[in-house]
């Protein structure tokens, strides 16, 4: 079976009725580039940049970050790299950031909240990404966006950085990298139509979206059995976000673990998604599942599932769906 899956590397992720699905890779460390390319991923849909801050007592400089990102981008050979700004703080605490753990880390000063509170850190990272973007196609992704205001404030910081780099004579790509929002907070999903006017693309983070929608700590074993991506509330948020992106004519992908599970592929396609980003090791099985599906049938399944109120029934419908 491994050999069959590895032969899938060079075939496109296309449904039986010709629907083209984009499959990208999630990446946590720069040394994964080889595995990403081997998996047949069309690009990196989520480069978690936290590694730059881990296991050290100081903050990486703009130049250091630039060097590492440039290397990844060059090795990706013209495939798009979606760099997410640091989702540190909270429990993903890097001592370098000098922040304290609040009473509830997952609801605390982390990700873009920390970036906007510590604009020196955000500016250095945006500068590094913008400079690295000269070496290949890059998208900039902002984690934990809750409001339109946060995205607008981030764009102002980015514009300030761009002016500074231009003044210093740094070569920047034209067009500049798109600026996208992670949709992983229920409030952001419910206002996705408003956020879409200010975002160049969306990436739906189902790991956190499930956690915050159902109030289930994603790392707590005691409630792991209640962590359910098929809860109708989660599916409605994914569907609303996807439709808002379509109406605003911006790309939308799913980059949470849900995208890397072949079980959910027909449902995500049925909800209107055409771009999935996942752990590279899952990419071949998801592609295999997509190639067994009929897109029109998946959309029918999506409509049926969205009429359901019971996640057990939704799971059954999904598992009984053959794909034709
Ligand atoms: C997510 O929340 O779904 C996501 C992709 O980001 P992370 O797992 O890094 O929080
Ligand atoms: Mg997340």
C-alpha cells in the first residue's frame, strides 16, 4: 500500500468528475522541506514559525529569521510558502518573548495579540518574511485573528515595515505577498464576511476552532472524547467562513488536523472547500480519497449533513458515503 501511495506523488488531486483540489503541506521545522516535496504537496499552506523562537533565551534577529526563511523558500523551488507569524505566548511560551503565563493561556496574550502588543517582534518578523519573499512566492498568514481591527492594525504595521525596507533599498517582490487571516476563533468565523473585506485569503484552523467552539481544551486528555469536529456548530462555522470567502472572491483553505484525515475529505469538499493543507504524511491518503470521490455527490452529502443536528448521525452519513 505504501508503494501505491507513493506513486500518487505525481498525479493530481482530482475528483472522478474532474474537480481540482489543491493539497498543501503544514510544516513546523525547516528540515521538513524534503518530506514536503516527496509528498507531492503543491506548496506550504502553513509554515508555523514558532520554531524560530523555541529553545533559546533571546529573540531571533530580523536577519536570522530572513536567512532561515529564504532557505526554505528557495528549496521549495517556486512553490508558494505560506508563512504564519509567530503563534507564541500563552502556553506556547518562548522564554525569549519575555511574557508571563496568564490565568488562561489559550485565552491570553498570544499570537497576533502579542504581536500587536510587542510590535518590535512583529515588525522584525514581517520584515524578515517580506525580504525572504523576494526569493519565491510567499503568503503571510496571521494567527488568532478575532476582529477586523486586528487585521487592519497588522496591515498598518506591515505597510510601515515596507516603507522602512524600501527606504533602506531592500529588494521587495512585486506584487507584495498577500496578507491572510487564520479563522480559528468562533467570533472570527461568525464575522468572516466582514473580515473577508480586509483579508487577501483565509486559512481555517480547525484545531483551535473546535477547541473554542466546544470549550474543549485540545490538549486535555480528560475531555479528548468530547473533541468533535463533526459538531454541527463547528460545521456551520466552517461553511459560513467558506461561503464568506467565496462571496468576497478570496482563497480559503483548511489547515487544521481535520484537513489531513481522509474521513473528512468528502464533507470539506461538500462544504465548498477546494484547498486543504495538512501534515505531509497524511497527504497521499487524503489525495487517494479525493480521487475516489465525485464532487457533485460530495456536495449532495454536504447539503444532507448540514440539515442534521446530531453529530453521531453526521458521522454515520459520512462513513456510509461511498463517494459516487
Ligand atoms: C489550528 O488551530 O487548526 C492550526 C492549524 O494552528 P495550530 O494547530 O498551530 O494552532
Ligand atoms: Mg491554531
